[in-house]
């Protein structure tokens, strides 16, 4: 892909919020809000992978689903450009009919491929379904396309007549990828897509996703709780904590020069084969707090060993660290955090 093609981003997410009402009593009165996603800003470049990472419950899955309008947003904009020269459209403002027309461009792969495949439908029919629904192919052309898609994801075309339970976890995820590819998408949200797989199978599926990206120019929003998984596929990362992004930047910046104490703690948990490159473990104590009553000031202060009085009082604004690297921490001063 040329530099000029990369110039206009595929997706710009601005101020994305998704709050869920908390209801109580006989009359189901709204007594609070779960602020699952509370003001995300990020940009996804064409043909690249942005990984959204953080512990379970940080809001990353909700963010991915809301962005695709599988959940209705509370606020924000998702500006999408189908190609670099076209005008951006705000997915949240599109009438349902126009959103449906864009659906083929925007696909999702789920964590549990077994749950996302109907056990009574052969994998061939599961892959054919989007082709038929969107009237992309008919008759024998459908079979040919299904065979080509199965082959492309490393499965034999003759497995089309088998049912999901006849496949291993890794093979089922390949079927999920083939189904997502059927509509020639521009973006695939990979929602914990390899988390349930064995480490060796994870590597195979990630390699497949990378090959497909190189060949087809697809962009990925890769949602994962494990930073070691995203290391080999990410161009950029956004680290989430309790509904907000606390640090973002290129993969190189986040892995080699992390600034936020939470990012450092997550990275320190990654095992390393070379003892010289092993980071000192920074323990993350306690559970992630409830998003119904998030801690005051910096949401991370209840678990941060560096917390000061101002951390309990004031939310830290994003600090620009150069070349797109940002972190939201009172101790980050445009260069590096002190003492972590
Ligand atoms: Fe820790 Fe304070 Fe920085 Fe939050 S703002 S991460 S509590 S040092």
C-alpha cells in the first residue's frame, strides 16, 4: 500500500461513550450508570492493527461492539472513510439502511468461535450465509467462493460439509475468519479472537491474520487482555483502564518506553525467555473497581503504588510525549514518569 493511500485514516473514534443504566425497585427506576466506555479517542490507520488492551472489565469489548453499532452508543462519533479519497461518514449518524449497506466493510470475530457458529449448520453454509444475505454470489458461485475462502484460511475445501463440533478450537477460529472475509471487509474487530486458544495455535492464527492483512490491506482492531499476544500483530496500542484510555502510542513506544504505571505493570507480567530482558514484576493488587462508582481523580489510584494526594482528587489529562505517544498520569511530564 502506497503512502498516499495510507494518508487518510480508515476510522477516527472521537469521544466514544457507552453507559448502561442501573435499574432498581419495582418500577425499575434508573439509580445510576455503568460507565463501561467513558470518552475514547483513537485513530485506526488503513491496513494497520490497533490493539485495545486492558484487564477484563475495562470496557474494551463494549468499545469494539459500540463502535460497530452492535450496541447503541451513548455519545461520540465514529468517522469512517471507505477509501482514502472519500468523505468521512459518521457511523453513529447513519440511517439504518445506509448502515446496513456498510456492514460488509465492518466485520467482527468473536472469542468463542464455537458459540458464534450455529452447531446445526455446516461450516460451508455458515460461510455462505453472508454471501447470500448480501446478494454477493448465487448458485455454484457460492460453493466456489466458500471453497476458496476455506483454502485461504488453511482448511481443505472438502470440510465444508462438516459441522462445527467436528473441528478443533483453532480450526473453528479459521472458519470464523473465513466467514468474516467472505464480504471482503475493510475492518475486522478481533474481539479476544485468540484468547481461548493454546499458545501454539494462537501464533498460527495471528500469523494467518497478518498474512491476510499484508495481502488484502485489512485493518484490525485487536481487542485483548494479554499484551504478549498483541506484540506481534500491533502497529499501535491503546491501553484501557475503567472505560478510559490511559496510554496510547505506537507498538514500539508502548513496549519499549511505557510511561503509565498501569501499562508498566501489565508489561511486567509478560514472561520473557531471556532472563536479562525480563522486567521487574510490578504487582497489580486488588480488583479493577466497579465502573458504577469509579474512584475519584485518577481511576487507577486505588491500585497505584505511586499515587499522591492529587491523584485521588484530580483526573490527569493526557500528556503528549511526542510522535503520537500519550499518557494520562500526573507524574508524566512530557518525558518520563518518575520512580516507577
Ligand atoms: Fe498513579 Fe497518580 Fe499516575 Fe494515576 S495519576 S497512574 S494514581 S501516579
